[in-house]
C-alpha cells in the first residue's frame, strides 16, 4: 500500500522545506484523527487540488525517527494520562531525508494550544549534553532527571494548504521499541491537522468528517508507552485502544 500512497502523493503540487517555513505553526491548535491506513488513499485523492505536499530530495514519503525522554517515574506520560494542564514532551527527532536532528520540546496549555521549541543538535543523545539540559531548563523553567525511554519510527506525508495557514501530517507504518520489546502498527494511520485556530471547514477536515472519521486524540508517545510498558496506568486511553484494535483487526 505504500506505493499506492506515494503514487497519489505524486499528483500533488510539491512544496520545499524553505517554502513550508511560512506555515511552520510552532504555536498552534492540533486535531488528531485515527483511521485505517487503507482509508488514506481515498482521503488524499479527494483533496489533491487543495494542498501541496512537502518534497525533500525528490522524496514525498518521509521517514522520522524519534527518541523520547521521561523521568524515572514516567512523569511526562502520567501528565498526559491525567490530562494535566501545561504538560510537556521531550524528544530528539531525526528527519531522515533532510539529515537533521532536533531536540524538541512540545508544551500543551489549558486552551488546547501546542507550542513547540527546538534546537538543532548533532544526533541522538543517550545521555543529554549540558547544552541540551540547559535548553530544556530554559524552555520549561524546570530541571528534570531525564533518560531515553522510547524510540519510534514512522513514515509521514506532510500537506500544506494552498488557501490558508494549515498543515496536515499523515503518519503510518508506526513502530515503537525499547531495549526489551517492539510493537508495530502496520494497518493504522494518524492524521494531525495543525492550525492557528480550529477550522472544521478545511478540506481535509471535511474529507474526514464525510467519511465519519471523528477527532480522537492520543499521542504517538502515549500509544508507544502503553504498547511497550507493563503495569503503567492507561484507564484514560482504554476506549482509544479499543478503537485502534478494531481498526487494525
């Protein structure tokens, strides 16, 4: 199915990384949707005139590797599970086709807005450097004892609206691993619409709504934690896990 998705993505007008910087939306509203990977084909086909697709070195299907950090008590995961206001995620992400690594901090506030800050670094850090620790402290105003807890890999297609400030990412081939375990979701896709404010009339939002795909927020980080770690609390995510199991059965 990857080849069919690439074929449809090739019908979109391309946009470069530099051009996409104008729609970087580092401070934004995110809306996530969970759906079968097979449904991505018809959704892409229905919006090909409305969006451009990110192209890097002639590739439109991008590969992302991420290394997530958390405290010894899994505080960041617990904050997400408990719906804490002003919660945090810390990761290093490798944008494979671009050859770039960034230390990224994502913060969500009580109004549902996400702010992302990042700095370029040389590669994955098993032990965070002093520069990385200083950056985390500068952004969060806190000092954390952090270590790598989860790695994930996936493919992504990034769309940019031609008419308004909006991006949409389509993630699939999701793979999670730690030193003990690995879990892959081959038949699942996650679409995330990134906007300055929620616009439910955008073409991709309408395409999803028409196909009865409703917003269903669960972060890849939390999905990975639940998939790999036994004994962690996941009551909040039970309904979403059941939904994922039905979609990937």
